[in-house]
């Protein structure tokens, strides 16, 4: 027997791969039962906020067990039909619970049931009377003093609820300050203000014109385009002019950028060009601001939406164009929970919205190159740097027999001296922060290791701490060897901090700037460091991959890459691709028209074929060779992968037992053509005290893999051995 409709099919946040049926709330107007509205439902003993996905005529749930929804939270859908479709597609492709997919899609405040209202973000600012008060004088009211001080220092003179510490009952304090007439309440608009001045677009070179025209021709239909052009070749200019065309046609543009690429400089460039409000969605945004920008985009009030990974889920009233800048960047893949690729979802969204999707990169992913090679994407090449700047010259430095000084070989030091004397700047790239990756006892060979991970602790000399870069554990640097009591503990190997220190000795008075996660932790620190370099106050830059994106250093004439060997010998088959991309991206930061750059790469593998391909033939030749290797080895993009991961505290036994049973089920279900490899322990077996194992599924044909994953994922939910571990399914994993 079944219950007759209307039945609400609701995506409820839960780890189960299904929708849940509910009766409408008592007295609900049937006209308001629109897919895309939020519904509060009873679920076990909780009352979560779900999303109404569909309304059915009947339910298979026995009448006695069918529960009634508690309330409809919206009068109009917050999730438009196209995003419901995108979410359904993603839940199917990633074999992820639809409730969790929709949770990811919604801004946090909407997940929590807040009203979907476009409005300014409430904020507080000092009145004239408030500005006249000296906070130090308020010794009897320390919290009032604290707020006055914060308001005095706040950017724009305003604080929003997101800026305030959660622990204090600051609302009461603010009320007191408002009552005293020292503080007033206001509303801050959530969109970046419309530009005042416009810059004039440059005349495009022929390759750029062809690219802009190709995007324009694709208007109104789905067409993926791969914009392949070295750094400085004018890709961003192509985006800007293609966006201008879309805006002129009354359409909106969605621009996705890597996490590290959404800098004030990037936003400023858009703002200088377009006299329209921008919706900027980045990770530092307060929740109210995010909600406001999200809703404004959905109502078409923001012609340009620019954001990182999750911005792919921003609703658009009049979509016209989607751009994914630096499409190869790993930050487009979410690495936990719902493991989606924003780049790939941007393409699906483009298909659903019938708009062109531009993927841009100086170093396209092998996946995208193959898609272009097989004609699925239209490839647009910008072969030259805009303004005809010269390409940098590459040189491999064999350091096998070199006497390194803090990681720097004599020929590199000599080259640095030459460039500095000639008035140039130098950029050194080392993808390892801290002072040294290892602390070792010279007496007995003891090494400082993390207690919770299979990893060594990194020495951070300036902070006087040993830190684990995998779990965040830290401790003071011991004075004595815990094993033998010896006092001769020595740092082994180089991190950016140590190189910075060594450079200070070699080039006194030149000004060295270090750019890594440690030196840029404070807000605005990155901008200050970069400004110092661009103004010429600092002439040597040393840093991690944070230097590889977003910034251009026209004064840099020499780029030194201190250690590429790690990338050539990793167990991960993507390591070579990543290393090549980093080298090209870092090299691309340097030089300008009148000063061709030089790139020096230190290596102990001067004959490595991938390195030779890269420096002699550029990224193109490297990519062709790497693709041939992948094809021969049966790896992506020529096969499809999925990884089942499992972890548990206490030991490998439970993760392995669970994955053994998964492997058994997979083999039983598998069609011919899906290979089941493992389980094996993860590359880092133990992390943060948890033991980790994985099972790899490979199929030459994507469809075969998904035909297996569908039923397998449902079986995993019910497996007894799965209760004892934390497991996840990663489709198209970036890290294997
Ligand atoms: P990319 O995004 O490929 O790194 P950009 O679009 O940032 O390249 O261009 C690099 C530099 O060249 C920028 O300063 C940009 O203003 C300038 N530029 C781009 N296209 C042109 C052009 N057609 N004429 C003159 N300058 C250009
Ligand atoms: Zn010792
Ligand atoms: Zn650790």
C-alpha cells in the first residue's frame, strides 16, 4: 500500500545516498510546494533543514511511518532548477549523499535556516562623539573599551557581526555604546562597489582577438574552450573582453579562480575595467556577506561573480559565460567531505545553462589537454607574451658534486650576484617552509618525529618550535637529545626560513623577502611583502608555491628553483605534472619585454627525461611526453579512477578489514573492465593518530566505473565493518 500525494522528496543532510519522503506541513498551501525551497523536517530526534527536490504523487513508505514536514522555510525557491539539476548530477557522479551535496551548495546561514533576504550586512561604526572617546580612559568597562578600540582600527571604520569575537556577549556591549551615542548601526552593501574610473581596454593582438571572437561565437550554447597561453600572454585580457561582450548582451559572468589567486590585485583589475557591482566570494568572507552576495547574484544584481571553488554553486539569474582561471590548479578539487572538482562542475553547469566555458592556463592539466586534443574542447592558443616580451631562458644546474651553502650552489650564487649587480631582482623557489625539515642528533642519529604521524617534525627556528606539517602538532625545540642526552642537535636540509637567513649573509643589505604560509599569516601581510618587492625595496624573494600564482614581478630577471628532485620521485603519478606546472608558473612570474628572464634549476637528476623535455621543449613537449606515459601505464586521463579511503585510530586492522570486504564486494559486482587494486596502506600510513588505508578502482571506460560505484556505494553504507572506520569515496582523486 502506498500513500497518495503530494509527497515531498527532501534532500536531508545525512550520510545516506537517498532522498526522504515527507507529507507537507499541516495546512501548507500546495502552490508553495516548489522544488528548491527549504523545508524543516523531523529526522530521527533532530529537526534539520533540507531542500525540497521534487514533489511526487505517491510514496512507497508505509503510511504509519511517513512523517509530516514541520515547516516550509521559503516562499520562493532559494535553489533554482538548474542548481537542483547540477546537485543531482554531482550526487550521481561523485556517489555522494544528495543532502550533503545540497548543504555544500548553500551558504552556511541558509543551511541553518536563516531568512533568504537580500539586504546589507548589519554593521556598527563610531559616531563623532564616539571618536572623541579615548578607549584607554574606560578602565572600568574593559569590553566597551575593547569594542571602541576595534571600531577605531577596523577597515572602513566598520565592524560586522562576523568581525566580532564569539565568546563575548558583544551585542549587549554594543547596545550600551549605542545608548551612549558613541556607536551607530548601519548597513554595509555586500557587493563590491561599482567602479568609479574605467580603464581603457588595450587593442588586442591577433591571437587574443581570435580567442575573444571564439568565445563570442559560442554565446548562447555550451562550448568548452581551452585558453592555453603562457603567463603574461594576455589571458586575463581575453577574459575581460569576453566578459564585456557578455555584459553588453545583458548576461552575467561567473569567474572561478584558485584559492591563492583571488587577491585584491585581481579584484582591482576587474573593478578598474567594469563600472558594475562585483560579487566577490572568497574564503575570508563573513557568512552574512556571503549570503548577501549569493542572493544578489541569484537575482541578477551582480553582473560579475568572482570566487574560489565553491562559487561554482552561485545562482545566476542571466548566465552568459563561465571562466575557470588556472584550470590546472589543485585547489579546484575539494579534498574532504564532498570531494568535487569545481572545474569539472563548471563544465557540467555550462552544459546545463547552455553557455560557453573558458578554461584558462599557462600549464593546462593533462585531462584538459587530452579533451582538447580529441576535439571535445576548442583550443585557443596565445603563443606570445603580450607586448612581445621574450620567453625566459632555462638552465639545469647539476648539483650532485656541488658544495651547497644553505641549499644554494656556487654557480647559482654567482648568477644571483650577476643579476643583482645589473640591477635585477631574484626569485628563489623552494616548496618547503620552516627552517629545516629535520632535526637530528649528531651523537646518536635520533630524529625528531611526530608522535601522531609517520612524519618528521619541521624545525621553525624563529618561533623556536618543532611543528608537524601534517597534523599541526607542535612542541618546543628540545635542548637535549631525548635518546642519548647529547647536546649536539642539528637541523638537516633547508626550508625557506633557513635560505632567507643564508641569503642575508651572502648578500648583506640587499633586502630579502620570504613569502610562505608562515610569513603571510596576518591579514594584509602578503600584500605588504609583494609591494616591497615591486617597489624595489627588497631585491631577493624566497618562497613556496604561494609565489607561483597571482603575482607578477616585472623586476625579477633571475628565477632559481632550489630543489625539483622531490617532485620527480614521488609515489604519486601526478607529481611530475605538478612539478612541471610549478616550474613554468614560477618562471612566468619574472621578466618583462626589455629584460628576458633566466631560470636556473638545481637538480641531482640532470638527465631526467621529463626535465629535459620541459626545459628544451617547454610545457607542450613535456605534456605530450607525460600523456604518452600515462597512456602506456593505463593512468588518467586514459582511465578513470576512484579511491575508497578508510581510517581508524588504534591500528591498520579495521581499515584494512573494511576495505577487504569492499574489495570483495567490488570484485563480485564488477563488470569486466574494472580493476580492483588493494587495499594497501596510504602513502602516509598514520596521520593525526589515525591509521589509513585505501582501495583503488580503475576502469578504461568511465561508464563501467560508475556502473560499479552506484551499487557499491549503497552497499558501503550498510556494511558492518564500515561502522568501525571513517571512510570516504573519492571519484577522480587528485592524490593517490
Ligand atoms: P595573463 O593573464 O596571461 O598572465 P594578462 O592578461 O595579465 O596575461 O597580460 C599580461 C600583461 O600584458 C598585463 O599587464 C596586461 O595589461 C598586458 N596586456 C595584455 N594584453 C595586452 C594587449 N593586447 N596590449 C597591450 N598590453 C596587453
Ligand atoms: Zn642522541
Ligand atoms: Zn603530525
